[in-house]
C-alpha cells in the first residue's frame, strides 16, 4: 500500500535559521512527487513537482530534492512569511493520478 | 489571473438541511476534484470528474453528490449534512490526458481553490 510520511510534524524556527523537512514515501513506482504550501483557512498552493531521483527544484528560499525513497524541502534563511503547513503528496504508477498526501509539517518562523 | 474560485468561503447549514458548494475555474482544465479536509488532517479525495465522466472514491458516503454542468463549473451537494461533515471543502483542477476516453495515470499538478468552510448547526 502507498504511504507518505512527513517529519517533523511541527517545526519552530528563528528567522534566518535554515532547516529541512522530510517526506518519505513507499510506492510501487513513482510517477510524481508534489510539494504544496497551505496557509490557515486557505487551499494548498502548488510549489514543486519532482519526477525522478536526483531532481532538484528551487523557488526563492525553498529547494526541493528527491531520492528514490524520500524528498526534502530545504528552507534557507526563512522569514516569518514562510510560516505555513507544507504538504507532500505522491502519485504512484499504480494510480490513475490520485494524490496520496502526507499529514504535513507545520512550520512557524519567529522574528 | 487564471484561478480556481470557490463560493461561498463560509457556509453554515442546519443538521439535515441540504447544502450546495460551488467551484469555478478559468484554467480550462479538464479534470476537477473535490476534497474534504478536517482540522490538522491531509485533504481526502471525495470524487473527481474527467471531463463529464464522474469518478467516485469507494469510501465517499452516498450523502455526497456532485454535478459538473460544463468545463468551468462543478458543484458539491451534501444531501443531509451531519455534524461529522463539518470541514473545509476544497476544489482542485488539473490538465490531464487520456487515450480512448480513459484517463491515463497522471503526473500533472493539481491547483486548488481556497475552499469553503462548512459549519453544521
């Protein structure tokens, strides 16, 4: 059965304190891995798609990487506006395209 | 900007009183999804439309129905809301591809609206 596990559940950072979020996945075959950001009371906002091991994507202070078993979302020198819940989701080759979400990592960045 | 718009943002209904949530999109995407998200949980897929073809998840209660009258609009109907149906309802869209009318396994990102927060009195 496909599984997506995110860690930690919550992360509190000082402004400027870089850190990484982890998304471990177990799928028969990976068709795509997606990172989303969700602010309270809003829908998930698409950040990145990664398709194959070794792939990296960057956007401002965020960088996503992918291996055969996990993905990392690195937050470099975070600012308070980076506070959000970050969701990881995968689509397996066994699926028509259904997103299998992890439970998310809640990030709080304090000034 | 092209986007996914959900109305209303907040909806209050009475226990057992039918309610309809709406979603529109200007992305011209052919697939539309409805998710239920409860506090501190991941979104849970209820169903999706590939063009006009409706696809229900096996564990979606019969109480939840959907309509897609055209490419741009999709509705979620809850026939008899119970207290356990209080949640955020999210609409999403994606552009996906098929062969012979069948949705192939997709790897395209889904784009979400800001949701409707449903409360049950």
